[in-house]
């Protein structure tokens, strides 16, 4: 069985891969390169991020950090909603709103997790 640190490391690698896939596939339609398979690859990247966020969930003692990790899961849900909008509203750029909302939430939660972990480390010392 994998340790907590190994699960976190695997989850982080999955998030990076999924976000990279999504970034490349989101850039192509903005450059007027629209191919049908790009939607499917973007959706796969969004699903990878969501699964990685769920698997890498924090179960430590800090309630605030647990809440921030659940917020990261909601960013994965927004990425999946963005992928769904790519299929539903073809020809429009409605999917970008969900993508940007997910990015903003992820940036906030990631920054706050780092800050809270640093504060917990300072309190312990």
C-alpha cells in the first residue's frame, strides 16, 4: 500500500499532466485550430485533474487545510464543466468562463494551502 506522501506525489504528477493537456487544448481553439478530437482530449485532461484532486485529498488535523483541499476539488469540477460546455455550445466560447473560474479558485486555494502549512510549521517550532 502506498504511503500518504507517495499518494500525494502521484496526485501532484497527475494534476500537472492534466493541466498541461488542458492548457494545450485550450490554446488551440483560441488560435482558430478547431478539430473534433481536441474537445475529447481537453475533457480527458479535466477528468485527470478531477480524479487527481479527489485521490490527493488531505485528511490531516487542520480543518482549514482540509476545506481548502475540497475547494481544489471544486476547481476540478469547474474544469469538467468547461469540457462539457465545449460539447454543448459549439461555436461559442462559453467554456472559457468555467475554465477561468477553475483557474482562479485553484490559484487561491493553492496559495492559501501553502500559507497555512507554513503557519502550522511556524506554530510547531
